[in-house]
C-alpha cells in the first residue's frame, strides 16, 4: 500500500542521514518515488527537524515553500491542526499551501470565543498573543450537522482580502447575493470559478472585502473532481447512500467506491456518517473513486438523515413528493438511469440530510411501489412526509425523528407503523 511505501522511503532517508550510504542509490530511490498531493490537518510538526505529519504520513519539509495565495510564509506559521495541501515526491514536500476555512480580521474575543467576518468560533487553545484587530487564518472541520470544530487559529500579517467558505443558502440571482452561515455575500462583480450554475446547496470558497457585515466578493470558487485527482484527502463523512457505494466527506466532496477499493482499519460496512476518514482518490470518467479508505479512531457529530419514498413530480430543479419540495443540488446523485427529464410520475426514494431545516438532497433512485414503505424523518400530527396513518400508529412517534416501516394501501394511507429493526 502507498502508506507503507512512504514509510519505507522515510526509513531509507533516515539511514542515509546517519551513515555513509552511497549517494547514487539515494538518487535512484528519489527518481522512483511517486508524486501525489496530501490534503489534511497537521497531526504534528517539528520546527527543528522541519518535519510535518499529516494523515499519519511524515513529510520532510526542509526545503518546503509555504504559501497562502501569492504570499510566502515561514514554516512556523503552521501549527498542529492547520489545514494544508502539500505536494509530495516520496516523503519530500516541495510546496505547502495553507488552506484555511476562514481568513479575516478579529473583531471580538470573549473567553474562548473569537469573532471573524461576523462568524463566532470557539477555540479553547487560542493564543493569548492574538488580540482584536489582528488577522488570522482559521482551520476548521465541518461535521455532518453543519457545526464547525476549530483545529487551529494562526496569526498572520494583514491581508487585502478575507476568505470564507460554506454552503450557499438564500440565493437571490436578481440581487446577486447569497448567504454563507450568517454572512451576506455580494457576488455582483465576482469571478465565478468552476461554477456551471450557481445554486443553493453549492459549497463555495469566497474571496473578497469584508465591509459592514457582508463580503464584497472578488472570486467565488467551487471545487471540481479534478481538484482531487491523485490526492489523499482527510474528512468527516457527512452522508452515505443506502448501499454504501457512494459517500460524501466534509459536506461537499462526493466519492464512489468499487470492487477495487481497499480499506484500512475497517471495511465498507463502516462507511457511516460521522466517521473521520483519509481517502486516496483518483478521477475515473469524471468521477472521484476511492482507491483506499483509512478509518480514523475519532468520530464526529452525526447529522440527521432523511429518507422519503413516493411518486415524484418535478419542476425547476425541485423534486416533490406529497407536495413537499426537495431542491436538487449540485452533488445530487441520480441512480437507475433516472434524469431530471424522467423523474415526473416515477416512484422513487430520496436520501439526504436535514441541515437546520433545509433539505439537502443527496441521492434519487427508483423504488418498487409495493405495500411496504420505509421512511426516515420527523413525525408530526400523526404524519410523516405527507403520509397519514389510518390506524393512528404514527401518533406514538409524534415529535420524534424516526426511521420506520409501515404498510401502505392504494390510497397512500399508512398502517402498522413500527421502528425499523435495522
């Protein structure tokens, strides 16, 4: 496996430093070393040895060029938990790109809470040298419930721009605005990079000027599959389809597994929401395929998943069941040959996540229309997803988010509803 190859290379390098080994053999080993990109959060760093550990790989950063955007920084800018992207040849890193989730000027600090770009972050290990008015890079991981866990906050010299990232909501194409969290973004004069259609649910990175509670964007960038070709990525699983053949990490990157996918410290059945994983990725026919999935001992916060079954109607990028709308997002996967042009009138199953009351649709697939129906969601007023139970069996779950099985009659009335034993 690749990780074992890298460990072997590290051992060879250490032996070479301590003895009189032939330099020609070292050159030969370097020439045969594979190149790749590593994207993750720093596990450990030694400034004296100039080594960095990310995703359990130890990198030699002796001659590494550390950059954020077009500016160069000393290695000491990086601390444990900093999000980076590193280009490797063997275990030698040539360039390290700082990849923070948020960049901006500190406007308030109260105990463990720090405010940047109108967003409040909690970080118990905040450096006491950081004060109001300083500029910082914030690295953070997003959990399946959309909460952020800050992993590092690094002080830097003042910049001419701020950066935020997140999922677009409240898009107004006429006013050229949208929200990321509680920050209004004006993209009227922004360059849209790798964006075919701007829409709600699209995860973007925004560069711009922070002014009076809003970002005046100069660039809005969305990731593409090609960004992760031959890359080892760390993330938290935020969604998995029912067959555990497609999963999403960090609420934005959709990954497929196949019969050749390898698993370390786990297996395919462990692909579950909340698990932290390291994934070796390859682009095949325009889609990200997992070459290897390495499970971390740590688990994150699980989000609320939903599952709806019924007859679909479709209009303007929205699929509806029983009058309930589910917007089709940029990462929605269509299975069984379905397309937006063939959805109407089909009996389908919808899978996704409820993020603060907003339905994020992840997968649409055909389903058999029979007397047995499985649903996951919130029961209210003896109803779930527009279905009522004729025998009142839904009523005992009122106010609960549940995964249930019921009997369905020809009029779409439910009966004998019970918790799904699985």
